[in-house]
C-alpha cells in the first residue's frame, strides 16, 4: 500500500495486513482523489474508521491542512501513528468508537470539509454515522462525505439537506460522495 499522489507520492504505508482492515485499493483511491482534488487543499478532514490511515494520509499528501484519524482498534491506531511519524506529520489520532468520536467533535464544535467513512463492510455503521454527522452538524456548509461499502443499501441517504454528488462501482466496492445542499 502506497501513497499515490502529492508530496508523499510513492511512500509505502504500513498496515496492509492489519487484521480487521481492508485498505482501499490503489486504483479506487486514485480515482476517488482525482474527484476530490479541487476540495482538498487547506481542508480539514476526518478519517473515521481509519484503519492504517490510508485515506487520510493521501489527503495530507495532497495538501489537506488537518486530518483527524479515528479507529477503535488499538493496533490500527499504532499503525496510523507509525505511518504519520514516518512522514513527519503531526496530526490528531484517536482510539475511540466512531460514535464517541463524533460526540467529542460536536462538543468541541469542530467542522469538517471532508469526512471519509470506510467502516467494516459487515456493519451498518455508514448509515448510523451519516445520521449522527447531520444531527451533530459536523460538516462545513460546502463539506462532503465520502463513503465506501460493498453495498449501496448501506449508503442510502434520503435526507434533503444532502445530495449525491458521485457514485462509482469498482469491482465489489461502491463509492458514494454526498455534499451539503446550499
């Protein structure tokens, strides 16, 4: 697993074999970040269900100002910290359940320009996280939520404040990008 664009292009990231994670494939990541490129520079991002930190680190490589990494697995958090240290990046990393993290960020009145949601496929965490992000008002007015799953049903979004911007299928994976309605 490597960084595919930006200042860290070609750098190898640890955690490809991290138990319980499923890193986003390079071709998927390349296509996704081509779509997101105009929105990344100086952005504040949240990599929820971060695993190895692959998506958040790609955003940092493409000049995101801040990326906050969250994973409930202590081994994943250790790998994220190792990957960030290897890049000499100082970013916040939390070992928390996603709901606890979203509650914490709401208490701190944080807002995010980009939120990456790539939870374990066997869960319904995307829908729960989408609802909580809306409820806690964690997205900036022009913010976007990027979801990855093996099923479109797990990424349904029927809330009028948000619209589907892009949907792509890559093998057995689906990516959906939502943004706030202005």
